[in-house]
C-alpha cells in the first residue's frame, strides 16, 4: 500500500518564548519597525527613548519592565514570528505608511494578520512581484546582507529590442554612479528581444532601471518572479501567503539562496 506524500503546511506565526533581556536594536527589530541594522542607525541618530530618556547605544540591555519609544511611538517585540510572501501590484509603495496617502504593502495586509510585519528590501512603486515580509528581524538582516548574495530573478519589458552589443555589455557589468551593476545571468524571454529574464543579487536601489537607462532603454515593466528560491506560482497579484515550514527552514539555514 502506497503512502500519500505529506505536504508542507504553512506554519503561520512561529511561537517563541520571550527573552528576559534584549539588546536595544534587536528589541526594535523584533517590534516590526525595521531590520536590526536600521534599528541601530535609529538609535545612534537619537530617535529612540528608553524610559523617557534618549538612548544612543544600540547594545543597551532592555529589561521586560523598560518602556521603549521609537520615533514617537512605544514599541514592543513580537514573540510570534510571521513569514509572508506577497505578490506586489504596481503603484503600491514598499513602506508601512506613506505621508502622501498612497497605497502601501501594509494596506494589502490590513485586517488580515494580527502581527505587524515589514518588507525585507524594497521594490519601487512601479515594480511588481515577490516581496518577503516578516517580523523576524534576524532573518531580515541575514537576507539583506550582501555576503549572502540572495538570488533575485526579474522579467523585464523594454521599449525596444535589446542589441547584441548591449546584451554583452550587461553581462560584463555596466558602470553606474554607485559602482558596477553586476548581473548573474541574462536571457531573452520566448525569443522576444525586448523581453528579458535577468538574475541579480545586488541590493542597489533601482539598479535594473538605472542600468537600462544608462544604455538608452526605457523599462516598461519590471516584475520580480523569484526571490531567494521562492516563486510566485499560484500567488495572484495583490495576494500573499504564509511560507511553509520547509521554506522558513531553508531561508534560515542555507547560505546562498
């Protein structure tokens, strides 16, 4: 008798016992405000109060009874860890709030999950596709660090055909204002010379749009179709899903994704 294969279930929130003390930057990161690295910068910049006094040491030990305020709002760590994969639509901002009142990724989750999560990295407003969101500050820091070379695959639609010369230039690396834009792989999609599949690991801001602009092309559509081994299969635009247990384990323990 054949056994039915077991499916990986979506774990939902991961329960952890709350530690008795936290380093301040980790305390803020686990509160769902930002990554641990960004939290350290907020602390150093004087944007964090501990028991009503400005604290500029990210390594300050925080006790359970301490009151921490970040940018004017009291924060507390989340002990239930959540890992979401979102297929971001166009004209949505990759922030938790927007002073201009534009739609944000947080609006897509509002009322659907209890925990406050934040995006790992960014997609600009007109870029669509996969975005990982979590309240696990440690994992967010890991995936954001350049040494882990997280793989990202994009589908690019240009305003005209890409020449063979420019194709080769992209593979060799194009010099931008903030350094060389390195590409891991490049290929045409369905033999269309104005549509490309391009894989990068760079975390530079708007790197693909700037790369093609440097070569004289306009990017009409930019869609992230793979992130750290995660794909958009079965995930409609504007929707999200919880990662499976196996996906979370792989993200936490594999060095290159």
